[in-house]
């Protein structure tokens, strides 16, 4: 069999999880909206929901209205 068989123990793998290198995306990772970054439409929806929640908190006596998709 050709190739290399790498054996890692559980403790080593758990320590790698907390490494700073494991928390950053690779430098050559392409920006794909909706996959590696939020889609632009998702960002717009998040902003809209945030504004709606803030306005509902400002007017606690009113009933929330249903929004069509």
C-alpha cells in the first residue's frame, strides 16, 4: 500500500480543537455567498428582522403582525 498512515490520539485531537489556527478560515478559501459567507439576501433579511424586533420592543402594547414570505 502506498501512502502515509497518520495516527493521532484523542487528547492531541481535542487540544487541536482549541488552537488559534483552528479558529481562523484558511487564507485561500474562496468567498461563496451562502456557503463560506452569508448571502447578501440573508444579510438584508437579518437587518430587516433586527429593525422589526426593535420597533416591536418600542411599542409593547400592539400585537405582532403576520408577514407573508
